[in-house]
């Protein structure tokens, strides 16, 4: 193989596919990036067996072929070479010559035959989204997945399509995050659980432009994201997702409306009195027109009052402040509605249109 | 005590004195910031017994007094409060009320009597420098101190004043860094060894403006830096510094002139083929008009050629690339002169004016 590419192209390619390079592995080939020529194109690929990414880079093919190169060293070299054309060349052996201006590197490569290629995903059942929308709904829900060893399902997010409705759901046993969007087109029903890691990496790679598209393809065991010059293929999590609809509830005894930014700043301030290991709840007391937020810990105590609009009963309820913060951070509305029933029942933050629902379980607390 | 200060003032004060708060200590009082009123001023102080910092903050004194507060919690609170006036109040007990708008914190304080106050340094022997100059000479030498347990002297820098000449020196057994500057005024001779940690922290606090002054005062065991609203008092390292003048040498067999930026980029590129634990030297081959830089490691090999001007003999010499990088990074000249004698003798990077000298010991290497 012999290719010549601008440094910029190599750098872009490396930064995209590196997301699927294994960090912890006993198989050195999983730490490699595959570079290959294929039908007049230059492709870079990485695959950690759960997640695979392939992207096209632009350059000149002098000689067809393929080689696997340690991702870390290759990325370091590309990063520090001058901004000029870079030649990558293999001879019959597994060593790779990388050359730019008067600089010559020779590094060991690996036989490309050892590399596990991406599974073929047929381009059927294509769902089209804007990159902006996909990036947003991931950001707005990804924080409530859980890497609970006992329940693999919690490490993924439910992606559910019915007609032109898309719903994305994550939950960790203490809270549920739901976002709904309306798609441009209608599709057959789809219900899959995508690993959180995949969604995280995809959301880092896509530009997030409103005019840029991402196309999703589904097979029984895989999902493929296709955008720009890149495809991302990931395993799906097998099994049936939690029945969340029966956990949702529109009854309430207390409804309050509060300025989101004020409430977020207030709760954020409480957290400095809590160390990580410590599970101190904040206590929220709702009376007419006022929300009193209190926290007491070994490091001190804090009390703050916020103005609110209230309907229904007064209530005194405890929360893990982190769960409130996570939800409030990803809501864009200036004013938000919070619904409560009693200090033992889930609390809901949701809008009237139902485009977002954040369910948070309260925690027990001692009155002080 | 009761004071009211704008948040900005508190934040500025905390960020300055925090540099002298102990991170690792079994004495909780060393993790505190002392706040006190003194002769109509509000002072914040921290002291880790090696280094003490005191700074004035501006605000209103409602009631005189003093209290020690855990630096970490206090700084978190100040950081997250709204940008408004903050009231800090103690009653007879050791608890502290911090209040801003509708937000109330109560945190435990510590009795100020436990606090170790800064040693008094008489304002004699004042040496005046611009903050810019002090910051620069620290940056240009601090990298070659060493925290060698067997030789405390290496953890400091020699500060030597003769007439209107100031010389600052650091060394770690493999290299020596020297900067000389001419002061505006003449002073009595001074020769002290200042802990590297002190210089590091001072250089972080000072703004580095060319019009801002810093005044240095010396006693037998202490140095005090005074600038803006702040004083930094530090112990000196006791004992006699290394006799460096006898290590310096102006003989050479090879003199070369090279573009600094090109040489730095080149050597920087070699380091990606070296892991931290690995002590691979780079090999530099000097011939007429050309410097060839080579490195061979388990991760690959690299070769690069640079154009140079050369006088004297050809030479093949090995270096720890980090030492060259450290020196080259802090030299501002576009073209630099490097002087060598043989592959076993120290190499010197210096200018004709003698304002900087970087001595670097070569290392053994196997020719490949």
C-alpha cells in the first residue's frame, strides 16, 4: 500500500475512528487502526467488537493495499508532523514508512488479516434525523443510564419509533429520562436498545449541524449510523426493555412552576457541602409562593428560598441533588413545571407537550 | 467578626492565598484560610509552614475579629454564590454564617488562635523587579530543579545579586539553567536559595505586567515577595549552593547555529516513540550544513534532517530529548548557538550576551 494524504485528512480520520479503539484489551489488534484502499477510496477503520467506525479520507492512492497500525502511535505521529502531505507506505513486510518533508518514521504495523472487519449492515429500514436532533436527544437523556453489572439493559437507551414519533428513554433505577420528537417521515415500528457508549461516541463525532443528516439502519442485532464520510456500527443490547409506560403517571397533588436557572443554581450550591461518598439529601419545602431548599451535612448547613407558583398541597420532600441537577441542566425552558404526589412517590418534571419527561424518585430524610 | 465584601474580592483573595494551603496534612488548621480585620483592613492568610501568603481584600468591616475557615469549602461557596455582596459573620462560637441575597450558609470555623501567623520580615534590603521579569526568569529556569530527596538544594533555585546583576540558577544533576538580568539599581551582595515551590506559586500569583513591581526582602532564613495587595513569605533553603562557575566552560570544538523552532519541533516529534519509563536517547549527528536527528525504540524509528551553520569538528552525540526540549522552549531567540566539545562533555546552549546559559550533559548511546 502507498497513499499520500494531507495531514488534515489523516488527523480528521484518526480522531473519528479512535473512538472505537480499545483502551483495555489483551488483543493488540484491537488497539489498531486499519488503513485500506477499496474501490478507489481510502478507508480508516477501528473496531472494538462492540462498536466499529469506518471513515473515508481523501488523498492519492499510489498503490492499493491495507495495513493495521497502532492507533496511539499513529495518532501521535500525525499530530506532530508539519501541515503538509504525508506519505504512508508499506513494503512486503509489516513495517510502515511514514514520511513528510524531511521527516521519516518507520513503525511496526500489523497484518490486516488479523483485523475484524465491521459487520455488514444492509441499508434497509433507513430512519433519517438531523445531526442536531440526534446530538440533542442523546445529551438530554444519556446521564441516566447506569453501568449496573446486574442489569445490562440499563447501560443502553431505548430507541422507539412509531409512525413519525421517536422516543428515547434511559433509566437507572432511581430516575427515568424521556425525550420525544416528531420525525419528518413515518416509519415502520422499531424498538431497540442501543448501548450508551455507542450513543456517547456518535454524539461526539457528529457535527450537530441542523442541516446535516444522519441515517440510521437497523438489523436484528445491529444499528448503523451513517453520516458525512463515516459509518458507525454497533451491537444492540438484546432483551426486552423495561415497561416504562406503567411507571408514568399524570396525577399530582402539588404542581409548581419555577424559574429553571434559579433552581439549578440553588441546588448546585448545595452540592459543595456533600462529598462524593456521602448521600445527603436536600430537603425541599413547598408552601404557597415559596420553595425552601435546605441541606445539612458534616461540612455545614445551607438554606435558600426561591419564588414559585404553586397549585395544590404543601409538601416536604427529599431528593438526591445530583438527579435534579442532571435533569434541570438539559431542559431549555425558562420556566418549568414540577409535579408531586407525596414524599414517597416519584416526582415528574415535564412540559405540557410531553416532549420531555424526567421522573425522579424522592429519598427519605430526617427533618432538621 | 462581621465583614461584607463583593464576591469578586473574596474570590480574588481566596485564589491568591489558596496557593499556601496544605493539601496533605494531618493538621486541619493548615487547610484553613484565616480571615481577620487589622487596623481597618481585611486580610486573608494561608500558611503551610514553608510558604505563607497574605492578601488584603476590600470590603466593609461591621465588626472586628478573626476566624479560620476550611479553604476548600469556603472557596467552593464563594465560587458558587451570585455576583453580589457577601456577608461573613461569626458569633461567639466557631461557626461562620455566610450570606448572600436569600442564600444562607452556616459552616464550622476554627479558632484563629490555632493559626500560625506569618513570620515578621523586616523591610530592609529591598530589591525591586518588574513582575514581568520575575515571572520570566522563573519560567525560564524552574524546569531544571529536582525533588531529589538526597539533595534538598536541588529543590531550590539560587538567587544571586551582585551590584546591579541578578543571576538565577537551577540544576538537577543532568543540566544547569542560568538566566542573568541587569537590575535598575545596585544592591549589596545577596546569595540565597529559594524553594522551587515558592517561585512556582509566586509566578502564578503575579500578573506579570511590565509596569507592575515586586519587591523582595531578605532575612537570614526568609524571603518575602511584596506586590499589589499581597505578601508571600517563604523559608530559604539552608546551606551552600553548588559551585556552578567551575562547571561552566567557554571552550568548544563544534559550534552550530540552528533555527530554534525547527529544532524544537523535530525533537518534540521524537518523543512520541518513547514511553516515560524508557530512557532512549536521541542521536544527533552534526556534519557541515546538516544536523541529522535519529531515534530508535521499540515503537519504531525516526530520522530527520535540519539545515545548520557549523564551525569546527563533526560530532555524533546523544541526548535525553526532554532536556533539549525544556531548554529550547524557554529561549526566545529565533536562531540559537550550541557549543559542544565531545560526546562525553557537557553541551552549552548560550547567547553571546551571556543572558542565558543552558548546560546539558549528553548520554551514552549505541550507534544504529
